[in-house]
């Protein structure tokens, strides 16, 4: 029987267990150069040492004009490779598979970094957006591929496309905010075209040994539409789907009485739909070891992804696999966004009392 400790093969890589560290940005840890400093390597190494089977490094921008914050990490130029290499080398000492999430904000680009630009002209969170030309879409595609080549040079086992949470690739998926009438809008095939071109381009450039995963919406806006999107990505060659939320409006209803929330539920629906074609991961609020074990033991997903539990306690994965004690995330949301964790996480502050040198 499969349990949380059972290794899993994803693409050509084998995760030693079913627990993955979800991407979490640390804005303000670096400057506008987007270069990862040593603190990032220490932060990720602590989670790899703590037993997570896969580490996904935070949303890392493919172009300075797609950043969510001026200090977001980048992979848009070669000068950024060495900082990532330090993260990879630190994590590899502990047996984890390590990937990096590559990202473009699209409409959500920070006003100090670039225009709010994506598939169409829409009213979006108080701004009127601009429509990308076909040339600009092709440039974005090439930038995703070039960032992946840099990720491979840094030693990463693969990348995760940030294709949910209302960022550029998700904006293309959404029939609500992608109003294009050309080959990048309209049918599901057209709305997934950019992501599929990116996947095929990365595969050609980086080879079969490079893990290509995508963090996708479980409903966009419906479950059925998200499942069709997944079909196209799988057809294009994606190795792994990690399911979170999208733009919506998601009107699907979670059955009552489940031990997890709606976002995990839509992930379980994706897992059932994909039916073993590629592994599928679920995320959101999985912060109790019993729940993590339950999801895997009941074949509701292939891996579980956790963010805040692992921010609060870098050794949380060990608590899941071996039943050791752990520091509980109290869901205070002080870690949310910028300035991320200037030691505001109560669990980090508590650890500092006994170990002033402990990493974030
Ligand atoms: C501080 C912080 C930063 C985050 N950064 C990212 C990110 O870079 N990319 C991403 O896809 N999700 C990001 N998220 C969302 C998490 O990956 C995760 O989906 C969410 O926190 C729910 O999971 P959890 O309940 O285990 O924390 C972030 C969440 C937090 C709290």
C-alpha cells in the first residue's frame, strides 16, 4: 500500500517521500537585482534537511517587467544563476529533488516594474490592462524557456510553471479575462497554447531528464474546464501537476464533511480525473501530519504540498513521516507577502529565543 513515505517517480526523478515544500516568495530579502543571497540557500536547505521530498523554490521572474515586487528573485539573466546554484547545492546535500517556480505577473505586474499587461484589455483590480501583441506573447514564451535553461545551468532538477493564482499563464487559461479572438484566445486549446508552447520549448531545450511541472488551477472557472486545460498540458509533455486555485469565479461546491478545504478538494477532483497519467499534488491548509497521511493513504493525491507548516517548522516533514514533535503554524498570516518574515512568524521568533543563529 502507498503511504506518505513511499517514494514516487516523477518524470525521471524519484522523490524520497510524498511531501513537497510549496513555493513561498521572500520579497525584500534581496534587492532589485533579483539575485539570491546566501540567506535563501540557508532557508531552503533547512526544509530539505527537515525531510521534504521536493523543494520548490519561490516564484522567480522570467523578465524584470513581469515582477510582482521590485525585489522578486529572477532568472532573466545569467548573473542570477550563481545564487540559484547555491540554493540547489545546499538542498542536494539532503536528498531532496529541487525545482524552481518560474513566473510572470502579467496583469499583476508591480507598477514600479512594468505595465499591467496580459492577454486582453480588462478592468483588473483597479487598473485597465493592456493587451499583449503576438510578438510580445512569443517573447514571453521564449523568456520562460530561457529562464528554464538558466535553471538547468544552476543545477535544478526541473521547473514549475506558475500557471495558477491569476498570473500570466493563468490569465491566458481564463475565459473570463482572456477575450482574444486570435490563436491565443477562444477555445480551450487556444487559451492553453502559450503554456503548451512553453512546455514543448523547455522539453526541446532541456531534454527528457528535466522535470517540467505546472501549478494549475483546479477550477478555471469550472472543474470541467480546468480538466480540459490539464489534458492539453499533459499532451504537451508536462510531468507533474500541482493544483491550487485560479481566477474563477469558481462556483463548484465542496461536499460536506470532508477533513480538508475547497482548494484541496478541487485538487482531489483533478487527481481523480487525471487518473495516473501524471502525478497530481494538492495544497492548502495541509498542516496536520494526520491529514497529510490521510490524503495519500486514501489515494486522493500523489503528493501533498505544504507552505506555511514548513515556514513555521522546517522539520515538519519529519513530523509527517516519523511522528516527531513539531511547531504548529497558527495561521496568523503574518508571513503573507512583503516584507516576508522579518522574523514576524511567531514560530521563527520563538526558535530564535533558544537559538539566535537559527535560519528563517
Ligand atoms: C509567504 C507566502 C508566499 C507565497 N508565495 C508563493 C509563490 O511564490 N508561488 C506560489 O505559487 N504560491 C505562493 N504562496 C502560496 C503557497 O504556495 C500555498 O499555496 C498557500 O500558502 C496555501 O498552502 P498552505 O496552507 O500550506 O500555506 C505563498 C504563500 C505564502 C504564505
